[in-house]
């Protein structure tokens, strides 16, 4: 079936280091969304990418959507302790069906001060 | 605040019991998704409703059922509870282009 794989599962960084999480789909996606879940909280929508090769920035966060619309990445520059949490990607398969957005398993980011 | 409400916030019950979790979507959203998140795990999709009708099913056990009412609120019913059902249960309603807005979740503990 359709899958969205996300790596790494965990990442420990020192504050100030960069961080990247990657998302790969087995099928072409119409769009990809990124969510952040703080410890003890609920997932919160960050951004959506739609176009092939699209790059969007939110302050220290850079989101990319691959040319083939099958992969995506989230890069955080100079991490801060407030970046701690789990980052999920979620892909909307290109072929419409009953089940829509598929979530990746998430990357849990730990930031050491 | 996402605009999605879930009750109760916490629920503690015993094995073999039945519970009902409630979700009210954001105003104007017709679609409701239910997810299960076990400790430090990802989001497991359970079921989706759209305007009162079931639209998609994920890894939902037969002991679990859900429905969406005419006022668009949704309920997730969990029966014959087992220890392994202890988890966070989230509902989400969708906005434009299937962007999902999550509620605060219900933490279920089965003892």
C-alpha cells in the first residue's frame, strides 16, 4: 500500500547545530504537509508544499519538495531548545481515493542546551 | 487553539470496559479524522468521516467504532478495552487542501 517513510526516527543535537528530517513516499504526492508536536501536545500544522521543487522558509525552517514530488525535507538551522518535539510529514497521494493524507512516523528532535 | 475540541481530556478505566470519546470539529469543517498515538509513537489513522458518512478506514480494531452526527460532532467508541488500548486519541478536522487541525487529544489509561 501507499507509504510515507520518515527518517531518522530520533535525532539528538547540541543547541546551535542544524537538523534535517527526510520524508519519502512510495507514490507521487499531490502535496506534502509538515506538522510539529511538542512534548505533551498535539500536532500543529506548519506548512504545505504543492509544486515540484518548491522551497519555502519560515524563519530558521526550510522546507523542500522534491522534483518528482515523492520526497521532502525539513531543515532547521541553528536549533534552539524551543525546537524540541516530533516533526511529522504527511503526504496526499496523487491518485484520489477514500483515504487521503498519509502521515510519516515522525522524527523526534532532542536539543541539548 | 486549533478550534477542535475533544472531551474528556483524561479517561481512566478498567479492562473490559467501554468508553466514548467525543470530538467537535472546527466551525465549517465537514471532515473528521481519528488517530491513535501510543507512547512515543507515530499517529495511527483509525477512521475518517465526511459530512456524516464514513469515508475511509485505517487500522481500526473491530472493538472500535465511530460515527459522525448531523451537527458534525463525532464520537469514537472503544469497547472490551485491553491494556494495549492505552494511548492518546486525537481527532482532527480538515480545512483547505486537507490541512488537518488537531484537537488536544484524550488520554486513555486502561488499568
